[in-house]
C-alpha cells in the first residue's frame, strides 16, 4: 500500500475499495499505530478547508475502508449538516423534515459510499461559507438522495443460490464485473472534469466577428462539449442505477386542479407535464383540444359555451404556471463559471444609494416603455379588426351589384339565344317545306304517265283567268300562309299542270 506524504495526508482521505482481498487486520493495526494522524484525516471538513466542486480523483482509486465505517462517518456528517441548517431554517422547519425523509428512503449502499460522503461534504462546506444559500444546498442534497431512492417495486422473492450455483468462479466474475464498473465510473468522472475545464477555457476566450462566422468557432466547440457531457452524465446514471433528474425547476411537475371536473384536470395536468410541452409551450388550441377530448372520452355532455370557457381559464392558468417555471429555471441556471464568485453582499448598489436609485428608475422606465409598446400594437390590432369589420358591408354591397349585373347580362344573353333559336327554327321550317315541294314535283313526274281520275281534290275550271282571279297566288297552298317564293332552279308544281287546270291543295285532305 502506497503511503502518502505528511503534507498530503492532511488533505486526502485515504480510501480504496479495489483491494477487497486484503485483510482488515492490517488497516486496523495501522489505525492503532497512528490514532492522532487518523483522527486528523477522518473529518478534514471541520478545518473549514475549501472543497472543489468537482471530483478531482476517483473515489475508487484510494485505500480501503469498510462500508460500516463509511456509513457511520456519513451519518455523523449528515447530522452535522442538519444541526448547522436548523437555526437557519426556523421559519420553515418542514424543509429539514423533508430532507430527513429522503435520507431515510435512500439506498443503504449509497449512504455508505464515498460518493455520498463527497456530496455531503461539499454541501456542508458551501453552506457554512455562504449562509444565505442554505436552502439551495438543502435542495441539492435532496435531489441527490432522490436519485438514489429505493425503488418501490422490488422483487418479491429472490432465489437463494444453492451450493451447486454459489461457486468461487461465479463470485470471482461478480467481483471482476463490479471492479470494471467502478473503473468505468472513475474514468467517466475524470472525463467530465476534463470537459468542464475545457469549457471554462473556451468561455474565457474573446471572439471577433470573423471568429463568430467561422464554421468551427469556439461557441460551436463549447456546444459540442456540453452535449458530450450530457451523454457522459446519462451513462454515469445508468452505471450507478440512479435517475437522470438534475433538480432543475423545468423538471418540476405542475399540479392542475382549477376546474371542477377531475377528468379534465387529469388530462390537462398530464399534457402540460409532458416532455413536448417543456420544450414547446402550448397555445390555446392545444389546451382546447385536450378539453374537447376529455369531454368526449368521459361523456361529460358539456355545451360548446362551457367548453370554450373552461379552455380559456385553463389556458390562462397553465400559461402563467409554465411561464413562472421557465423564469425560475432561467434565473437559477443563468450565467457561467465567471459568475461563480458573485455574492449578493458584494453588490455595489447596496453601498451606493445614488446607484440604487438610478437602477430603480431605469427599471421603471424599462417597464413603462415595454407597456407602451404592448399597448401600441394592441391598439393597432384593434384598429385593424375594426377596419376589416367596416369593409365587410362595402364588400357585400359591391358583391350584390356585381351579382345583379351578372344576372341581367345572363338574362339578356338568354333572350338573344332564344331569338336566334326562333329564327333558326323558322329557317328550318322553310327548308323543310322546300324539300316537300321537291318531293311533290318528283311524284308528279311519275304520276303524269298514268291515267289518274280528276276527282282527287283537283278542281277543273273552264276559264283559267277567272280561276286565277278567284284563287290568289298567295293562297295556293293553304297550309303555309307565309311560304317564301320558290328558289331558283326549283320547279313549281303549278308550272307542271295543264293551263286549263289549277291544282288546289286542301288542308282537309
């Protein structure tokens, strides 16, 4: 076992869980030989030495100490932390009760680990150095304990290994797997520290406009390193078997019980706490859709007016709660390592009253101007809506006039079409009559060669002049009073008759 120098022994707690094969008697004798030296190493936090915020070395790369001793020391350190926070939380004593409840529900393996000791020591040191942030460090410790809480659903029964299964080979494999897991955890923790230092170095660099436009600028490198750190953190949580929750305000669940319908309350609460809403806040239509689905799913039989009213109230309530949560998350996580040394007591406005008055007046001016801008565009929106309402009757009147003109034009076109159709029908009638005349002429040529008696509607007259005088030319054919004159190259029936005979066509026959 390597022995650390005297100067380093005052600052380093010698722990090692890798050498499980060593006998505990050696460490017991070593502790007997130097009791004063060990007493100095057991609780170095009492000397008020600053502890770094990150893990400088892997907790598994030091000397061995039994889990019972670690658990006792961690319990003593936790009691010291509670005693330190008790007088500072007299206004809210239930905070410490909540902390003790989380401590009692934590996994015993974690409570007896070096990681819990480092976390507890870091929180105690910071709380002693900065009393105004006591609740912040209590919350940090509660978050860590919540990650390592005992799972509610455990195996009801575990099969005890028989003599045939509990062989030395299996135990050796389990020890190797645990050791490999611890080495991997130590490697990832060291890698986190390296990435953190590199991010700090990139944030301190000054960039020009040309550097900002580069494809591989320092901002892009910093973003890539942060994404890698998130992946490493998720892998560490997987290896340690703990939750990935970090305790941020954005991860806190928002309860919703604004309406008197539990079904709608549960659906809206489930919706606003979903991962999608955390990244993209919902709008009114999203909340209204959830209300409508709850009404249809559970047959609440609510009217349209009631549904709209419930949706509006739910949208206002959930919107204000989500906005408050995002604001708190921004306040708690805003800044970088450059603001770590900031303390509220060092604010120059506290000692300079003129500066304080100037800052307050600037804040009032900023809020006033912001309100003016919001009012200006709200009035513009109202004016635009009013103009649209006034334009609607004018558009309706114009549309009516256009419709009337179109109607009249359609009527005129219909009359014109009807006149054309009538003239076309007359023309068709004339053509039909001419065809009839041609047919009669052809029949006359055929019948002229045959002896036909003259009692077939043909009237014989001795004097053609008298017959022509009695029978006008326009009434030769009584069936068509408006018969047009025969066209050229057409033969009339009267020209084919005998000069002493006139053919009279009667309608009756």
